[in-house]
C-alpha cells in the first residue's frame, strides 16, 4: 500500500547565519545580505555586498562572518571615503608605484579629496556629489590640468573600491569630470633659443639648460645625474637614476620606467657644456673648502655640492634667463645693441618675472618698456625636453628614435605629444591619396 503523498516543500528563507544572495536588476550584479546581530546601540547589523558572481558575494559574506568572530568587522556602509583612500594610498606606496607618482597621488588625496569628500560614507558617493566637487575645484581657480589630475586620482581610487566590492559601480564613470586642457607641448623657436642662451650666459645653471636642450633629459634625470654616468671621451651619458623630492626633501630614486633607463649620445655642444661644468664645479669646490659636500657625485649641484631642486632652478636661474631674454627682444625692437642693453639692465632686473609695462634702460639714455611680445610665456624646465623633440622631428629624425632618446614608455606617447610636428606627413598622406585616387579612376573606367 503506497504511503501518503508528501507536498513539495515551500521555498523558505535562508538558514540563519548563511545570508541571502539575489540578482539585482538595478545594479546589474549579485547582491548579498546577512544579519550579524546588533551593534552597541541595539541597531541591527545587516550589511550588503555586491559581486559579479554568487561565489564572489558568498566569499564576502564568509569573510564578514569571520571578522565578526575576531572583532575586526567594519560594515561596508560605514567605510568612509577617507578610510578607503588612505587604504588605497598604503597599497600604492613605493616600490608598487614610482616615488614621484605616489607623492602626486598622496598630495591630491590629502589636499583635495579627503578635505572635501572624506567624511562621506563611500556608498553615498554618487555622480551628483562628484559633480559638485568638480565645480568646487573650478571655483578655486585651480589649473585645468590639476583639476584633470584630481579627477583621475579620484576615479582610480573608486575603481579600486569597485574591485573590492565596496561599491557596485564607479560613480566617476558618469560624473562630468574636468577635461584636460589639451594644450600642445610648448617648445622654443630657434630665435627664442638664441635669446635664452645669450641671457643665460654666466648663470650658475647655464650648462644645465644647454644639456637639457641637447639631450631631452627630464629635469629630475639631469639633476640626479652623477659624473660616473658621463663619458665625455665616448660622448655619451647613461640615465640610471633621478632626483625626486619626498615631503620636500630631495633624494635619489630609480628612473620613471624601464624605458627611461637608457644611453644617450651627446652632440658636441652638450660635451662642451659638460666640460665647462666640470671646470666650474672644481672652482666651486675650491672656494667652498670644507663646506663642500657632494656625496652623490652630482653633475649639477649647488655651490657647495648639494642638490639643486626644480623650484630653486625655476625661481633663480630660469627666471633670470627669461627676464634677460625679454630685455634682448625689447632691445631689438628699439634698434639698440641687445647685449649692451642686457648688461645695462641686468643689475636692476626684478626677482619676479618681467611683465608688460615694466621699464628698461636703453644705451642711448631713453626709457624703454617691455611689451607682451617680448615675454617668453609658459616656459618651464620641461619646455627644453619638448624643444629637443621638436628640433629632432623638424630634421626628419624617425619618431621611434626620438621616443627611445626621450625614454618614453611607448612610441604612442611620443606620437601623441609630437606627431603633429613631423614634417611632410600630411603632404605625404595627400600624395598617397592622389595615387590611390588615380588607380580607382582607372578601375572605374
């Protein structure tokens, strides 16, 4: 006799302590929840987890249960932007990230992201709040490039939160982030180079500028270059290290990428400048006596053998040379001897950059005036690297060779920066299309 028919068991709730997992159409991923008791205030602890698979969500639930037993659990909804980005920075510490890159990340996180967004729970950060943050950056009149960098760091940190399943999606993907200013690389014309080198004559960093111009070195690579990596007889130098600043303190670090480690052939002008630098440094060592201290054997040191920082070079010698170049240009406009005019004005030039309307003395006794056309705008230490690349490309040097000489990570970086400077490329494209058009015309017939 058959036994009683059993009714199918209804689908019930998950067993206590196992959690529940379901597909969320809204988030387009799996969502899991579990009850972990109550907090000190008697409030129920029921965190939510996100993942691309059921197994991924289950792993998070299991880890949360383990953390509760160990007393280490922090509900995801309580993780603030500040806590997450501090954790992200810890994972980015050198050697995981280049020192200069890490310093940039840390500065942006501590100066912009945490002060304005740090207090918010990570899961409450949506595209509307990010848009308000970007508007605030614009109101502070920060440079377009810096705003772009802040947005990139914010997006990278939030992408890490997505990978860790702390948030289901990256709100930075849909926020109206600042765009790069897309300015073409600033490089000096031949006339500007001539005026600059005349104005830099006799300055402590004169040879530094000449070497940058003729090698395309990054400023940090030149400032960290030791004499042991220079071979004047073979006319080469080897880039193995760079000067970086950590918390404002200069130190020696590895180069930026593996392609940055390279050997560079030196033209005669660079060799001559380095020989002059050697003699100048010997004279400085003699004058400094026991104060001389150059433990890194630096090619470009200060007057007692220590580091020269970018800010020192910019505020002192670069600014003086640019001011001198403006005087030379103005002298040409007034029909006066440029070098006599420069010598007459050098003792009186201000420490700040010259501006349109500033007065200068002319050799014939007249009072001259600086005009906007006299001033070399937007010139920094990287300008010499851009100028080096532009000069090579203008002489028909292959893009690959230029990329290797500059130490770029890939030739695409060089192409993006300088491809528009390659002579005859557009004309060659037009000629190629004429040939193709001619063949098509024949085939049509």
